[in-house]
């Protein structure tokens, strides 16, 4: 395993995983590559076709809290790169496994990769700290959003309470 140089707040970091999957499902976008996750306030951006309106923003917050309330287990498994490729090949269309990718792994990542699963909702390679179940996240509060028209970037500011 690579050394991990971050000391993230597990509830916020696990919420980041849920939010990434929710945004991918709602908008067909990729997981964020621009996130700053902290205990007090977090920021995360997505490239979208259009700016979500206030009603959609409220729906994101509602669905996040619904996912958290499901108390899904957060589990880990270790796979090799070839096993990761097999999981993707054999995944049902639309399943979290179908979205797995080794593309964002660092160049020096070892052959053994840790996957973080949140129930049957999300799976992602990650070496960070997480809660044991989604109910430990608390409540997701959207603090605000910004839209960059030129970049098509939608930034969400949030905290977990």
C-alpha cells in the first residue's frame, strides 16, 4: 500500500464517496477530481452540462441524508489490478463496479489496491479513513454552491453535523 499523506475526517471523507456516486448517478458526470474535505467545511467540484437549479440542489441534500440514514456498512477489500479490471468487465451496467477505474491511481501505486465499498451503492479505490457505517456520518448540510460557466464547474460546499 502507498503511504497516505492526509489525515481526513472520516465522516466527511465517507460523505465525499456518497456524494461522488450520487452526482454520477444524477448527472452522468465523473467523480470529482477537485475536492478539499475538512472537518468544518468541505468543497467539491463536478463538471456538468448545465447549472443545477435550487430545487435540484435541495434534492442532492435530501438524497444524501437519505443515503446516510440507510446505515450502509463501509467495508474494504483488497484486489490486484487484474482483479479490478475483471470486476469492471463483469459488472452489470449501471452498477458501482462498472464505474471502477484504475485511471486515477498514482503512478507508483502497488499492484494490490484497497477498494472501499459503501453497501451496494458505491465502490472506489481509496486508502483514506472512513466511518464503519453511513449512519456515523451525521447529517449532510449543503452550505452553498458556485457555478463557473466557462469551466462548466459546479462547486458544492458542505459540512456534516
